[in-house]
C-alpha cells in the first residue's frame, strides 16, 4: 500500500531540503536515513559551510549562488532560525591572481558588488591579519556562511509539520522496479519494502552503492577540517569582525568563531580518493600542521591553538565536477540529487526547490543542462 507521495532516501541537507520543498507543495513525504536525521557521519553534519558568490570564471555557479541567497533569507524569515550569515568573504591573493581576476570579471558581468583591496586597506579593516604574505584581496559582501546542521533540523521539522515523516536507521539496499521503468518499492536491509508514488535519492557519499544499477561515475574524496578555539582575543574573530576568509591557491578557508567559541579551518583542495564512505574518520596530523602554517602566515594570533577538534567528511564528485540533478535513466518516477562536492549546503534551498518542481511535473526554473546524467559516461551493469 502506498502511504506516501514521495520517499526521499538520505536525510542530509539535500534530502531534507528536497523533502521540505516537496512537503510545502502538498506532497506527503517520508525521509529516511540509514543513521539519523541529521546524520553525524553525513557530509552535511557540520555547523557552518561557506556561502560564496565566487566560482572562478564559472558564471553559471555564480549566477546560481546569487539566486540562492534570497531563498536562504526567506527560509530564515519563515523559520525565525539563524541559518545564513551574509557578512562578507575575503579572498587573499598571493600569486598572479588568475582565479580571483576571473571571479571579478564574472561579478562585474553579473553586477554583483565586490571590492579589490590593497593589503593596507585589508589590515585596516581586519587588524588581526598580517600585512605581508599576500598581494591584494577580493572582498564580496554577498559571501558568508550557512548553518548546515541547523538548516537540516529546520527542514526536517517543516516536513513533520506538513504531515510527513522521518525514519532513522533504515538502510535501502535495493530499488525494485517493473518492466515499464516504474519504481515499485525500496527494499531495506531488513527486508521491508517501502512504497510511494515517487522516489528521490539524495544519498551523498553512499550514492555509488544505492544507485549502483545506473553506473553513474561518482567518486569520493576525504576532506578535512579543524575546529579551533582562538588562544587569545576571541572576540575579534566573531562574524561582526572577521569574514569568511579563503586562500584559493592552497584551498584553505577559515570561518569566524561560530559555535561554543570555536572557529573552523578547512581545505577545499582535492583530498585522497576513497572507494567507500567509511565513517567516522579523524584528520591527519599533516592537516593540522598545514592549517597552523596557513594561520601563521596570515593570522599568527591563531596559529598556536591547543584547543581543537578535527573532522573528516566526503566530497562526492563527478568527473566534470558538476552536480547530478536529474531523473534516473530508464525510470519514470525516481530522481537523483548527488555529487555536490564542496557546494551542497550553499545551494541547498535552490536544489530542494528544483527537485520539488521536477517531482511535481513542472519545468524547473533553474537551467539543469549541466546536471543531466546523460552528459556522463555510465559504466555498464555487471
Ligand atoms: C570538509 C568539507 C567541507 C565542505 N565545505 C563546504 C562549504 O564550505 N560550502 C558548501 O556549500 N559545501 C561544503 N562541503 C560540501 C557539503 O558538505 C556536501 O556537498 C553536502 O553536505 C552533501 O549533502 P548531501 O545531503 O548530498 O549528503 P549527506 O549530508 O552525506 O547526506 C546523505 C545521507 O544519505 C544517507 N544515506 C545514504 N545511503 C543511504 C541508504 N542506502 N539508505 C538510507 N540512507 C542513506 C546517509 O546516511 C546520509 O545521511 C564541504 C564538505 C566537506 C567534506
């Protein structure tokens, strides 16, 4: 018997945002996760994630980010929860600055505000930064951070409020379908079959397993981050005084103090490949050393931190690094939303809204050509 209109597999930020937007359109939704919602081992289960308008010369993603910011603001207003802090992002440039110059060109073309700042101007604004080590900086006031874990909780509450349901501890192992390409149910690891009219797979780093029938070339890399408590002058590092800061050349980014006095340092540099998502993991000592090196160079006050906590999560990627947001090949009632690499949370409301449009049979407002599964070389079924 079908009790639900839609089953969403995966209670990360993409699954819950999709479920929330579906529920707001009147669909009766069930969200299930193999662990919990939020899942402490999922990629979304972190307090803060970067929200940025700058994506190098890729104006498509800058345009998407500009479309997503008002959605975050509306969600924040509706839920009265702090989900989005748009207090600016500073990108320090220490080489020829090709990436940052490309970002400027796109920001200019799209008429988005930015400032090109000299070291003295940067240090006047952010007195904790050292004047040496970088040549100039790109500041965009539209950047900031999203509170990913809080957003998952808000989306999940919204689903329940709209009459939907959350199921934790259910691992889907098989997609059952008939000859005409209609998914008829999902079998879990205990043998129970779950039925709905439509199905959405937002299974993050586990997508390779759960969608193994389709041969989509997903890969996973381990990405590390460290929470650290500033050893001194903690107040200086709160969002009112400290931007989200990044150093594209080395992939590092730093967040202001945002949770129990902790700030965060992370790296977007491509991590080591992993065949399977195995959790939990702890960061390598080498990462701690590199993080201290980054801070010593630009923000020496922070480099001798002792109070810290490390986390490792996965980026799920495709060979061209674009997302997968499409109907599954050969199926008429199942969609995949995966491979968001280092960008899922920042775009989460837009992705959730888009999934809800597709499942409702509407033409999505967002142009999805970059996210089609048909662009990828699928491996043959074994
Ligand atoms: C260190 C690091 C830093 C990052 N920084 C940023 C950033 O600054 N800005 C940004 O926007 N993004 C960032 N990202 C990327 C972002 O975290 C991911 O893109 C995003 O969290 C992916 O969300 P998701 O919902 O697809 O996956 P997840 O959050 O992993 O959720 C997938 C869920 O599906 C469940 N699931 C999987 N298979 C099954 C199954 N068979 N049955 C039931 N449940 C299942 C899992 O248990 C999991 O909870 C970062 C990622 C990492 C690792």
